[in-house]
C-alpha cells in the first residue's frame, strides 16, 4: 500500500468528525501470552498515535469509545487496571495534549469511576476548554441507548412541567439534549479488530455516518491505518438518503 500523507488529500474531502471504537486489546494480549493489562497499555499508546494522526489530517473532532457501560461486566481486576491506566495517561499526557491545542470532553457517566478520578477529568475539561485545534471526546461508561433514554426523560420532564409542548419536539430539539449537543455528528465511525457492529456507540449521532471496519487490533493501530480509513472514506459518496446527481 502506498503511503498517504495528509497533504495528498484534497481539501474539504476528509471527515470533520471521526469516532473510533477501539477494539482488540484483549485479543492482542492473548495472542502474545501476556496479561490483558499489557494490551490496554499498548492500546493507550495507540490512542496517542490516533490523536496525532487526526490532527495531522485536519480532523476537528475525535471521539474515542474508551469504556462502554457494558464493560462494567468485566472482572474487578480488569476494571481496576483500566481505571488506573486512564488515570496514568490523564496525569502524564495531559500537558502534552493541552500544549498541542487539544480540548478534552467527557461523555458518559464518569462519576461511576469514583469522585477523585471524576474530579480530575472535569478539571482537565475546564483547563482545555479554550483549545481549538482538536476536540477529543472520551466516552467513559458510555452507552448510546442510555443517552437516548436520558434525553427522552429530560424532555418528558419539561412536558410534565408545562414548559414544553410535545408537538414542538423534533430531531433538532432531541439532539440538543444529548451529551454531544455541542459537536457535529460523526462523518466516519471506524472500528478495529475486524468486528462489524456499533456496540451501543453514538447510536443517534451515527445515523448517516460512514462505517469502516479495520482488521487491525487496536494496540497495533497507527498513522497508516488512519490514513487508510481516510482513503476509504474518500471513496464513499455520501447521499444522506438522496440519489447521486
């Protein structure tokens, strides 16, 4: 495969918002006969490569599925390892991200990780609020169905309080009560490890996203894989329900 550089892509053809389902840490570790936590550590390095590639390609928004609401079903040991790794990267990579102009956002239920870690996350959000080079959203204890249900409850409460007429509820209003209300819907959702499903990730927001599934395991993901996804995205003709002209 020839090398694709950011400058080789025509202006305006790349996605503005890329969302990534980072899958394959466990399989990567098992294939090497090492503890799963080593797979998560290697996955943390892949996150840095992905962020760097997104910035090099001029992507404005990057959303990473870091921990799903279903991941709480994993063993207590693995959850503890994951939480510790996330805290480590937040503390040791935060300054680098901030210096690069990255704005950090958290969606999901970060409070489930404990008051101390949640407080660190919120401080990082506030510290980077004015950064504009890339908005990096981390989905932590996130579930698309739960987000939709919460949005519906919020609108139902307004209707019950008499401050909202149900007839005024439309798609735009519903989108405004979701956690992603201040970022555009993803143009591209990619998933690593060869699996071909969304796994409860950005269900509302991905209605018209292009879906790309890569065979690479997440710890092996690199800049070339990001560029390959960009190339595949460019081949797509986005019609949003219409017909090609």
